[in-house]
């Protein structure tokens, strides 16, 4: 599949252990599901500065080895990459087998109520990647979604435990949050955070100090998604300021909000 942040984190770890790393990516750029072309270029550039090489738009044709050990990967282009370790990213499917006969499936997960229990069993909860929940956050208006990230796994588990112990309160509300931290053992770690959702209109920004990102706008030009990252990384204050754009649904241009490091449209 097209590489995601997880494969990039594996590549960063292997490079940190002194290995020569090549990332083979069937997509033409890094993590197109979330990154804009400009962000993909920035991220790839940081990895390349740490010695990682990329083969984008390529797929492996054969993995070869001797005596039970891998020795090389041949790409469909005919290029042969010597290899002692091969990490393959295949994605994941939520394991719904246990309860799929007890509740409908939605978005690849078990459909639950706004309090994360099964519609037919109020004492049975599903949390994390396996649950498809109506998200009461204003950005989603109750739309059913499934989120594959540790932040949602933690948040939904805490919410379900609270409901189980104290009874139903407010509906579950989740602002999607994705992040990655790599090369933290160096003087130039790469950290990026994303909040919200993507939309058709997106605006990139980049600064001379290495900070980069983008924000996504709805039809009323309110910020519904924002990403910020850098190597060296942004400060805690800058991360907080970017998250605030989404939380408050700020109307672009954000250049008027005192964020001098983020250029407006």
C-alpha cells in the first residue's frame, strides 16, 4: 500500500540503528491520504537528510533469500535492492468476528451508539479501531466514523469506562488527532501533528525556520483541519495555536491571527 506514518516510523528507527534504509512506495509521493504534495516533499526531504532513500511509484516484484534469510528485493522496474531486513506494510482490518452477529457493521467496524455500547447490548462496549461510532463533535455532526489511531483508542476506552461506571452522560465526541515523532535521538527530530479533517480546499505554509504545514477550509472558509510540523519541531505554543484554529473554526486568512510563522491565503 501507499506508505503511511507507521512505515515511516519503522524506516526512521532502522536508520537510527545505523542501517541503510530504502522505502519502496507504490504511490508517487509520501502518505498522500493526508499529506499535501508540499508536505510530502518536506517529510521526504527530512528522511533523505538522515540517509533514507525512496523509490516512489514502485512496487516489489520478488523478495529473494538464501537459507531462510532475505538477501534482496527486486522491484518491477528491474532494480535490485540488497536487503537483510524487509518490513512490509499491508494495513490492517478490524477484528469484528466476536460480535459481528450482534450489531451492524459500518466503515469496517462494529457500529455502536453515541455512548459506545452495542445497540442491542447496553453492557457491551466496543472501543478503539474496532468501533464505528456516531461522532458528536461539531465538525462531524453525528456522522458515523471509525478512527485508526492510538489517541482515539485511549479516548474511547476512557469514555466507555466512565459510562460503564457512572451511566450515560454526554455523547462521545472526538476531534481526530494524528501525530508522528521520529529521529528523536538526533539534534533535529521531526514531529508533526494533525487535528480535524481534510477538505477540498487546502492551503500550505512553510517558514525559513523549518516549520511547515497546511490547513483545510470548509465552504465558509472556516478551518476544519490543520497540520503543523518541523525539523526542528514547533514549540508547544505553536502546536497549541494551530490546534486552536480547528477548535474555534477560525475563518481564514489565519495570517491575521498573530501567527507570524503561518502565512495566510
